[in-house]
C-alpha cells in the first residue's frame, strides 16, 4: 500500500514537473493514442500532453506548431514526419529505440528496385516508413486516408508499401469499387498481426452482443471471420473512436493496440471494451521519465541527443509525398 501511494505521488510529481518545464523550454508535447494512459492525459485533463492523435492527426498538428521545441511521444517515423514538416524546429523523441516493424521492413533501395521492376506504376507508402524511404515514393498515406488516396489515382495498378495486411484489406475494398490492383510489399505490424480469427471467434462466443473494432493493419482473414456474425468497423484509429460514439452498442471487441482501449474507456466510460491486449513494444519505450529527460536536455544552440536530425536532401525529397498526403484530411 505504502509503495503504491509513493509511486502514484511520484508519477503526479513527474507530470507536474514536465508540465512546468514545457513553459520554460518553449516546448509542446504531441502524443499518439498508443501511449500509456499517463502520457495520453492532455493538459485540460490534468496531464501535460498538448495534443493527442492518430498518425494523420499528428501530422496535421505538426503543420501548426508555434513552439521552438516539440517532444514527440510516439515512434521514430512519426517524429521524423514532424521534422520534415518543421525542419527549423527541434523535434525530440524520448527514446531513439522507438521503432516500428513496418518502418524497418523496407528501405529506400527497395523502393528504387520496385520502380525498376514496375516502371510508371505510382508508389503509395504508408506513413509508417522512415524518411529515406518516403523520399523515394510518390505519396504517403495513413490508415485514415489510404483508401481515398488509392482511389484518387487513375492508373489501374498501384504499388502500396509496406503493410501486406493493410494492403490486402485495401485491395479487397478498392478492387470491388474500382477494379484497381495493388502490388504489395511483405511488411507487417507485429502488434496487429497477432489478432487471429481464432482469438476473435473465442471472444465473440463469450460476448455475442459485442461489436467489432478492427484496425486496417489486422490480417484480412481475421477481419472476414470476425464480421461473419458481428457488426462493427474496419478503419483507422480515428474511425474506431468515432464509430463507438455513433454506435448504440454497449460492448465492443477491440482488435487494435491495447492502450487504445484505455482511450476508449476514458471517452466512453459507460461502454465496455474487451481486447486480448497486445501492446506495441516500441510505443511503450516512451515513459514519463524519458519524456522529462528529453525536455531537460533542451539547451539553446545545442543539439540534444534526443533530437531527430535528417540530411537536408532527405527532408526536401520526403516533403512532397507528405504534403500530398495532407491534401486528404
Ligand atoms: P493510425 O494512427 O493511423 O491509426 O495507425 C496506427 C499505428 O499502428 C500507428 O503506428
Ligand atoms: Fe509499428 Fe505496429 Fe507499433 Fe504501430 S503498432 S508503431 S505499426 S509496430
């Protein structure tokens, strides 16, 4: 009991110190919905986070930043996107090991090879890619605007990288609507690929009245099996949050990152959310402690070792694919 009280007080102290230090350091804090609940807490709710969002929301927010410094509570490819949109600002990531199995599944060289193999075929890259990869593609997308972006091309064939499962789900939708074909890469999200038809069916059997909340990154077979007997939504993080608000159901089975369940419970306290609770190990490298350390490292005219740095030519080449993506919000 004593230990619990002490650690709770310490957390609160850390939150207050971060909140205070942000003003002194002219910094804002942006966080993804997959952060732990203490990092998701926004200023209006007693936390220190200035903006919480999905990948697209965070990219849009990154175009509006006034502060000189940004602490990015998310993963590296997200912080890089903020840097590409704000080359003159200091973008700090509290743990440089905050990677992503999708982003590390493809390189700039792989894109060049794809271009050689499929000349003239437009390349759409999921925003979950590193800056050097983005610099070689035609347009980026997030899970929120991927379908609209893919549909906007006139070409009958498109390359979509790197998430094979999301690509197959997109293919299923886009082929039915437009007849277009997607050429896919073989990356996957190590969190969302863990949802299987078997574990979803078991949860549905125990909760027959629940609706399904399924992210695009979940394998197609799991999606198809899950919707055989239940209603729900297949979409991005934002689509999932919005769907719950519009649904009359009381119970939901979540097939996405576990801490999104905490976000949902915070937004809709009278609803029930069930999930096998798969956590993203990369998102969880970001903590209150290293967020504070990143903030403390900010010094005038000095590059902090938490800071995202990218070659100028990569920034300028990766800018256009991101800018094009932002036309689809
Ligand atoms: P969204 O934020 O676009 O839903 O993506 C989920 C994700 O896996 C981020 O890494
Ligand atoms: Fe990457 Fe998946 Fe983690 Fe998102 S949840 S950062 S896609 S590994």
